[in-house]
C-alpha cells in the first residue's frame, strides 16, 4: 500500500525546516524501498506544530508535528504509528481544528 505523505510548502513551515524534512522523507522512503507519494501542501495554520507532516495510508490523514529533520527516520521506524512521540492523531481531531467552523472556504474541502 502506498503512503501519501503531506509536507507543507508555505513560508512558516519552510522557515521551520519543512524543505529539509521533505527531502529526508523522500530519501528515507527510497532507502527503505517504500512506495510513497510526497505531496507538498499548504498549511493548516497551526504554526506551533509546523512542519506538520500528515500521512494517509487509506485510513484518513494522521498528523505528526512539529517534525524536525532528525525526527524523520523515527517516523518510518514507528510506521507512522500513533505510538510516535510526535503523533497528534487524526488531523481533523486535533482540538484546535475540531473547534473551527469554516466559512469562506466551507465548500472547497481539503486541497493540495
């Protein structure tokens, strides 16, 4: 099963190391022979969790953050599981996001 891994490509996340995180995710996946789709996306606005890496393995998106370059190998070692110290659980269940009411973009959904 292919993993879709989302790494933000916006200014706050980039200033906090998202580009290095994305590069290392690609390298780690290649070294392990894993089939991943690396998606560069916008931020969800949770600056204190940036870079916020999201993983979708078919069960919905799960969040990890803030992810530093030195955390990447351990994410793979834990299989991007909920037992990882940076695991935030399902992205939509993060308390700050769960309380949000989308108005302007209510019908747009979640985009890359």
